[in-house]
């Protein structure tokens, strides 16, 4: 009888053990606060990522390569290809251009028809990217192309057009259509040949349904190892002579120390 009572006591003791007593000796019970803390951390990380994506500056902005207008009228002292320029900061499109010093290129803009720089009163016009925009964009940079504008037209472009005689175009210009097999198939050349043998060459996007804001571009050499590129909306093409003279005069006004001969 005593033996049976001992066995019953042992079974009762074994049956009364808790779940924790039956767990393996190396098992670790997770604290009750671990999961809520993990959730809070995950939400925090996702929130920071969201804020960084939408509000933190991009790499381009940090480096000054994102468009950023300036109201500052103080001149930027910049030297390109050994030519010193003093350019009011509110003509510059990017922050990097306002650092001054030696530069390979500086990107500028102005508002037609008077070539005014960026100001609070005309900020909306400078932010207009429509087909009727009055903004002209122009770059001054080190000249890397060995060909002149005339050489580029006669030796390169005329080999890519469907008819090297061209046809009568708008506003006293001659029209040349690019061969559809070329990379310029959405563009056309509008050219003015002057009496002295020089040319003014515009590459203009055609007014097609898939091109929302067709523009015209001219590339020319300035001398002193400099090149000038400018573009404007095709809707302003009727004023091409005033635009050309105005851009070149404005750029010339920035030069304060030509390259020594």
C-alpha cells in the first residue's frame, strides 16, 4: 500500500508541473514588450524613409546640379577657357555655377524680349515650360568641337538631309529636312546664309503631336576657345534675329578679361 501511495504522489507531482518546467533547459521566453517595440521601430524606419524620399535634398541638389533660381544680383566671378566673366547670379540656373572660379561650363537663362534675369516679379514666367515660354537658355563653355558652325552645316548636316538645296522656310530662313533614318528625324534645319559666307544654323524640333514644347537651338563658336549654345521655344522663331543679337551681346557684356594673346 505504501508503495502505491508513493507512486500516486510522484504522478501527481509530475502532472502539476507548469509548461515552463517542461520546456527544454536552453529555451528563452521572449519578454512581453519585444513585439510592440519591434513594430514601433519598423514604423519609425518606414516613416523616416518616406520623409527622406519626399523632403530630403537629392544628390543633384546637394551638388548644385538641380535647377535653383537666385534673386542675388551680385556678380559671380567665373573663368572659362582662360576668359574671366562677371555674371550676375540671377542669370545662373544652377547653384554650382555661383561658386565662381575656374569652370568648364556655366548654364544661364534670361527672359525675352528684354533678356531680363530672374526676379521675384517674373518668377512665374521663368517656371513656364510650355510651347509659348519666353525663356531663352544659353550656355558658355570650353569649345571642344573643332568645326565651326559653317563647317558643321556643310560637312555634317548637309550629308544627313533629304535635299541639300533645301526649300523656302519661315522668317527668311531656308528649310532642310533630315532623312528619316537619322537620329534627327524629329528635327529640321532652318538656316540663314549671309553675304559674307557665314551661316546661322538652327536645329528646330518640328511641331508634332508628340512634342509638347518644340524648341530651336544654335551652336556657335565665340573665339578665345569658347563656345555658345542657346535655345528658345519655336513659337519665338519669328524674333530669331533679335534673340541671336541679344544673346551674343549679353554674353559679351559679361566678359571683363579676355584671354591674353
